[in-house]
């Protein structure tokens, strides 16, 4: 199993980023797991500009398949007094496969102070709990999972997840890597006869400039509220081990059948 840290350590610098190899254990079908692509892209964005303010938003497009050797290149779109916009592209021999815009913004003084987010009452599985680990030739083999089965009704998932190898990773790179670890929630609509699904876009908004958790555990939720004409829209939430809501997200998903 090759970890994200090992992928980055083996990468070679190029102008604006680096060249890396996506190993088979990070694939989902014929393309790289979207969380890995997002983590590599964020790392390139962080390398591009010194002293970036905290990451507050990511807008991701999964454009095409990525496997084998890839180039990850970041470009500064604009950096003003409060915010920096950085684009990151990942290309392979097949062409452009991934594009993200990352928004970094420093905290600002404001008269507005509202927090209507809902925390989670759930806590991570205690030591000794039987966890699910995916097969070694699929990206889920890089994670440990624990499903809250009584809470996952309808087209929805609620699952604890953590990276098996996370030492030395930037916390935001770790969060990007794990934030897309759930299957598309529309998958639950097919029962015993699933069809292929593929994420198209992902928008992630961080609710704190310094996301953190304990023992690597993050609680992930994805809920589909509309699926029609081969496309679905799902909302997503991430909580940390103490039940604090860390991020909100939305994703569009293609349904092939």
C-alpha cells in the first residue's frame, strides 16, 4: 500500500508543481479516487504561494480519468489583501483530468456572528471495534470505516472514516483526501442492482480556518435529495471526533443507468 505521504515524497518538481505517480491502490475503476486528486492539487496550491491564509473553499471538477504518471500544476489567479485564488490542474497522457479552484482567506473582523450549524452526538468507535477496510487493490483499502447503520436511511450515508496512513500530512491535505470517501448517496437507490456512478463536481466550504480531530476520525454524511435524468445532487457534511461541524459540501453525480 502506497500512502499519500509516500506519493508526495516520491514526486519530482516541475514548473508550478510536481509530477507524481498514482499507484493502483488509489484507483476507483480506471481513474484516481477524487479525494486523492483533490489532496494532490491542494498540496501543489500550497507550494505555489508562501504564507497563504487559511483554506476556506474548494471548487472541484472531475473532468476525466487520471492514472499512472500525472502532472499537478498550480496557477495563481489573484491574491488580494484578504483572499488568494489558486487554480490547480492535474493532467495525464489522456489530457486534463482534474481542475480545482482553492480560495484562501484570512479571518476578518465582522459585526456578523451566526452559527446555526448542528453538531453531532455521535462519537468515534472505541478501540477494539471491528472496522471495515476495503480491498488492497481499491482506494478504500487506504481507509478504516465504521458505519452508523441505524442512522443511514434512504439515499444517505453516515460513516466514520480515517486514513490508515496519515502521519506527517498537512491537516487540510488530509481533510481533502478523506472528504470524498463516501460512495455517492444515490448508490442506495439501486438496492441489489447497482449501476455505475461518477462524481462530476464537488464544492467544499470549511467552517473553521483550523480543522482538527482526534485519532484521525472524521464523521462523513452524504444525502441525495434529487436524482433524475441520469444526474443527482447531494449535500455533504463533515464533523470531527468531538461532534463539531467542520465543513459543508455539495456534489453533482452522474448516474449511468
